[in-house]
C-alpha cells in the first residue's frame, strides 16, 4: 500500500508492504529524492541492530551506496541531549553532507532522535523513516514531529521535520515482545476513539497482537489484516496532519490521552511505557467526560474493555495532584490555559481550551479505582 502525505513543508510517500525491508536497496536506488545521495547513515538502537541493521546496510550497499551505522542504547533514556550531541559529532566525523541522508531504523525513540538530528544537523538533511515497531508504524513515523526529552518534561525540545519517505514492513512485528505490540495498540485505539468507530470495531473483533509471534508463517489473510490496520491508522493521521501540519488546531486531537500519559511516564521515571501512559490518560479523560455528562457511559465501557483486551492499563498509582503537577510543563499549555481532547462518543472527540487549574478537576473526576463509573 502507498499513501501520500501532502503537507505545506514537504510532500512524502508512506509505503506499507510485507518484505519491504529486504528490498530497501532497490527502493532507494529508484527513489528520485535519493538521486544525489552517496552515503546513508543508519541510526538504530541496541535492540534493533542485531535484527535488522545488517539487512538494511547490505541492501543499501548492494545498490551502490556507502553505508555507516550508529547504535544508541535502547529505551526512552536515549532521547536526550547527550545522545543527540554524540550523534551530531559522529555525523561530522564521518563527513556527512547535505546531499547524504539518515535512516531512522527502529521505534519511536530512534525516529524522534534521528528526525530531530536531521532537522538541525547542517540546518537540515534528508532522513528516511523505517519503523520497526507497531507504535512507530501507526503513529510516530508519520507527521514530522521530532524531539528529545529533558528532565523537566517529555519532547520539550524538538522540531517539525518531514521525512523523505516512510517504509513500513509489517514482517518486523514478528520480533516484538507482547508489551511493545500492546504499546502500538494504544495508539491505534487512540486513532479510533478520535476519528473512527469502524477502526474500534475492527480492534474489538481481532486481537491481532496475539498472533504476531507466528507472523512470518501465519496465513496471508492475517498478514493483510495487519497491513490494513496499519494503513487505516496512517490514513487517519495523514488526514488530520494535512489540515494542521504545525499542531495549532485540528492536529491536537492526536494528543488524546497524552497530557496525562506523558505525566504518568515521567512520574514513573519511564518505567511505564508511552503506550501504557496514553492508555491511562485516555481512560481518565473518558471517565471524567462521563462523570461531567458530556460523554455516554458505554463509551467508557467500550474503551476500558478494549484496553483490557490489549493488555493495557486503565488506572495508575499516582494521585491526581501528582499527575497535575507533572503535567504543568506539557507543551500543549499556553500561559494559564491548556487545550485538552475530550471524548464525546466512540469515534468522536473535541478540543476544549480550559484554565490549567481546571485540568486538576478533570483528573480528579477521572481517577476511579477498580473499574468503570
């Protein structure tokens, strides 16, 4: 499958095909934007490198490109200034120029760090997104948001930088542990909640994460289902981002669950993953919306049942006050106001600007231990 992302800064294509990784050299050789590229600099992490770095490097080398590789430690901790500085210095030491390109081979951390580096090194170089996790395929590889974390908050330093192309090979999902598949499912559930009741129904019907252990040998029909799920998410995000590339309006719907989710991640010192944090954030805001009478109770029931189906949490141990204070540095805050995503029904959310102090009331209303309202 192929999608085009048409944004004001730059248009790019998103390809979704089983086996695409092994054909990356031929693809790069034929891709017009890489006509002048001599060197590809692969950036990956310590989990992904043993699995796919040689496949990508050999593929690009066989097509006549020079290839160098840089590996960061796996985990959210690598989205930091020290890793960013190390990567920039490595690019300079290897004399990477504006006519060369970076390859982000991995999940969201690799994509965010590589994209931010591509935006700032030499004031901008090309980069190729090759997501290998479900979360990156359905969400973080699309839309051009890049960044790093600082102790005061997640993604507080960043840039909008659109990739030259996104290549999704669903076969890489076979190597993921169950918890990472669940993380990706959280973002898929988010897209369904904000825009598509049909996607929610599909996620209810097929618990695809259980089948990925045998993905390579499983039925072709199931492989097509996975590709369809990825494509459906990409299409939803593409349509929203095209209306608002720089996150000043409609695109903020994609932040459903993220204000609370990022706060929960930070409070746990990132022991709670991004997908789990988003799941908790969505559940809290949906329960609060039900309690305030702006969302039907069955919406919360559908959401929490779906989170349970994909082994995602709907509750956390942190208090409303702790979550609120951790959320005060959220980048969606503007002065004394913050824009939050409020569910109105399955497949429909709205943006609501509120005083920052009111966010505490929403969090307090949504923290319910032991079940749905």
